[in-house]
C-alpha cells in the first residue's frame, strides 16, 4: 500500500507540475512510474 501511495503522489505531482503535457506523455509517465513502483516492491520489500 505504501508503494501505491508513493506512485499516486508522483502521478499527482506530474499532473500538477506539467499541466500542458499531452495525454500520451501522461500515459508514458504513468507507465514509467508503474515500473518504478514494481521495482521498489521487489527491492525494498515495503
């Protein structure tokens, strides 16, 4: 659950930090952040 919260916060920061981003950029960043969250789950065991 902690990893999900981190992912959600990063997505929110992205959306408010770059409101002019295209929908494609939003999807790419969400996917990259998803991979990051999976990496953190495997390596940090949170």
